[in-house]
C-alpha cells in the first residue's frame, strides 16, 4: 500500500466505519481426526502457544460490499492498485509486443508463450496532467509555466520513453500506448446528453429508464455514498460509464477482438486525480463478465490461453493518482520533473483499428479545447446545456449562484417569451450533496386515513434557495461531484502541503487553507492551459465536422461508437452503460427480536397493540 495514503490526507470523507463486516475465513486444519468433535473446546496446556490464525485479507471488492465506510476512507484498505503494483507488473515478465506486417496490414502479438506477459497500456486524465503541470511550474524552470500538453509529454516520456521506466527493472519494460481519457469523455458527454433528452430511447436499456432529475455518476465517491446511504437516489443516477471506465472497455474489447488475446492479457493502468477511482475500477459491473459472451466465457485460443475465470477481467486493472506518479518515478531513481517537456521522438504505434486510432489519438488540428465555463470536472452539465441551446435558436443560458460557490443553478431561457426551457444545477462537495439527497427523498405515506403524504417530494421544485421557478419546473440534470471545487481538487492530487511543494517554499513553511486555495487556482490554470494549441490552429476540428456542440462533433462520436460495436460484435448498450445496486449492511445495528419485528410490521399496516 502506498505510504502516502492515509486518512489524514483525505478531505472528502463523511464518517469512518466502526467495524468491518467481512468474516475472517478460516481453513480447517489438514488431516483432522474424524473422531474429534468440532464442537469440543480447544484445550491449550500451560505454556503452550495457540496456533496463530492467518491475518484477514481485505480486498477492494470487500470494501464495496460494506457500508461501514463511506468514501475515500475505504482507500486506506487498498493492498493493490498502487505504484508498487505497477512495478510488480513491469518486473513480472517481458511485456507483449505488437508485430506489424506492412504487406498484409495485419497486426500480431509477440511473447504469448509466456503466460505472465501482458500488453501494457496507460490512460491519463486531464486533471492529473494539470496537477503535475502546476507542480512542475514551481521547479527550476519557475517563471515559465508548464502547460497541460507539456505535462502529458512528460508522462509519456516516463511510461514509454528510453529515459523513463525502461531504464530500470528486470525486463526494461515500458507501456505500448498512453491514452488521453478526453477521447472517451467526448463519448460520455454525448451519451449523457442523449440520456437526459431521451432522444434515442435506448438509454439504460438493460437497467431501466433513468428518472429525472438525472444525476452525474462519474464520481465514484458520490456513487458509493448513494449506494450505501441513500438508495432512493439510485434511479436518478446516469447509467453512462465514466471516462475511466469507458476507456478501459474500449481498449480491452477492441484489442482482445482484433489481436485475438483474452482481456486478462491486456493490463490497463489509469492515472486519475482521485483515490475513489480505485474503488470504481474494482466494481464487478466493469469487467468482461458484462460485455463478454456467456458472462466470462470468452473463447480465446491464441497462445494456448484459456477463458477468463472468476468474476471477470477488469476493464481497468490498476489506478494510481497524481501523487503516486512521483513515487513511481522515484522508485526507479528518476525525478519526474526532469522528464523532457517536448514531444517524444517516436510517435505512439498505430492502434490496430484506424478509426479507433483517430478517435483515441486525434490530430492537432482537432484540438480539444477546455472551456472555462465547463468547469474542471469534465463538462457534463456544460455540454447538456449547450445541446439544448443548439436546439432552440436564440435561447440563452442564465446562471444563479447558490448558497456557496459549489452550488450553482443554470437555466436555458427563451428571451422573447421568458419561457424556461430547461433547468439544471451543479452540486459539489458532500455538504451540498447531503442537501441534494434530502430534497430527492420521496414523500412518506401518512398513516392517518385520508392523510396527505409528507416529506421532501411535496416541495414544488429542487431549485436553489431563493431562485425557485414560477413554473415549478424541476431540474432536468444535476452535476454532482464529491470534492469541493471539482475534480482538480481530488484527493489524489498534489496538495500545497505535500513535501514536493513545501520544499520549494513558494507558499511558506506551513501552508494553510488560503495557500491551498491559491495552489488550486494554479492547478485550474494549468487545466485550462490547453486553450491555445501550440500549432496556432484556430479551429477545433476538421473542416468536415460542421455539427459542433461545445467543440464536439456528435456525428463523429456516434459513427465511432457504431463502428466500435460492429468490430467487436457487442451491443452498444453493454459497452457504454453500467448499473448500480443498493448495499445493505448490519454493521452497528442491533438485531430485532421476533416480537419487535411483529410490532413493527403491525405499526406499518396501521394496527398496533
């Protein structure tokens, strides 16, 4: 487990669990005497040492089955998914290599005879690049700000370049591809807008229709909190996968089908701003058990490899955070901030499918701009508002500040008539989220004959205090994120009081909340530093892309998704949507007697004694 991960570092948790509900599994002693009764007490002679029991092993999946912990506090139990796990995989065996046949255009894989060899791929979030860019700007090149793009090149040098991880280790392994999650994010934004507008009629086909207001579900801390404490909001959660999850599914399905290797031979590392992303990667809903044929029964024969076993191969095998990037580099005696800030000399190898390659590695002429109005959490709400605005010419987007900076209401209004076409909101931070879920709580039926329901559902609107619409129109969408300020302030990001920042003495010896606020402004500036492409291109897309909405071409994304489904032979619903479930635990709850249970049931039906 990473040494940097502790409860003291986590700023987005609600309450720690008082107990772990996972039972300690004990294995019967070998060759036990059949004549000995298992109910007999164990006798230990004076001075004799009792047989020690093996320590309980608690995995991330076990944490997800427990409601004792709520959000990032669960990550303290992580035994894998750290920079040490990355090193372990790098040193386990020689990495699989792609072999391109220029004459036939086919792609093969070298090294399948070693069952421990894997094809190594990494995906990087823009918030991670922003955090590392801001930290690099404080180094010996102070005065020349490091951009988002330059930070991406530094990461690529670390994972692919000759001056990076390839310098050390037993096999000098490096990663084949470094993918930007912004590519999958474009698909997530489009699918999320379709879900809200219900254009396709296919959203969440396998999991049931989403109920308005639709709530963002790309923040795993918020999803865990909802599943464990407020199951009444689950029907409102968007079924669209997060960019991390969708990237993993895209990579593993496409490569496993085209290369003819099982998904377990493809090792996908995600570099994220949040510890809770480790929890997301461990969800059983995000494995090949969902999109594979006959659950986990994917029939691969290449290299003599059998079918996937157990609960399925994860779409994302490991997640590390921005902080852990620095630890990973240090473990190979490298200084991340010494990595070159220019493009690597060799381009990334061609992805086996050209259409998917253009989607994952867009040209510089189709530079993805980060609009400042979209915020630092991916722009889900921003894209939906602009999608609706594009369908109502002349409409305007109005903004109303809530009780604090992390609660904002948005309205798409037709100025000529004053009609409110759509209302939405942004709720960041758990304090605001708790207010939101209370407003979503369904009304309780009255026990009195003819009595009216009481509770939150009787409120005419979900609007921000003091800005209630005269029409009583509820929100159509709410962007929900656990961290105050959004994803650039994730728990795995570099903080102002981290040693790497303190050593530079930019914010003083003992930085406090105000210094952290100033530091977060630096990270946000780095996040938006991609506003101007280095090549001076003024456009955001190719000339063929004329149907832009907030810088994204819906037709291009839809065509790519349709092509993905076709080449993999998997229904698009299985690829892009996920599901959620209520998690129930008896931790800290007193068990009711039969008499108490009967009394409770009698009270619910209006009787009683």
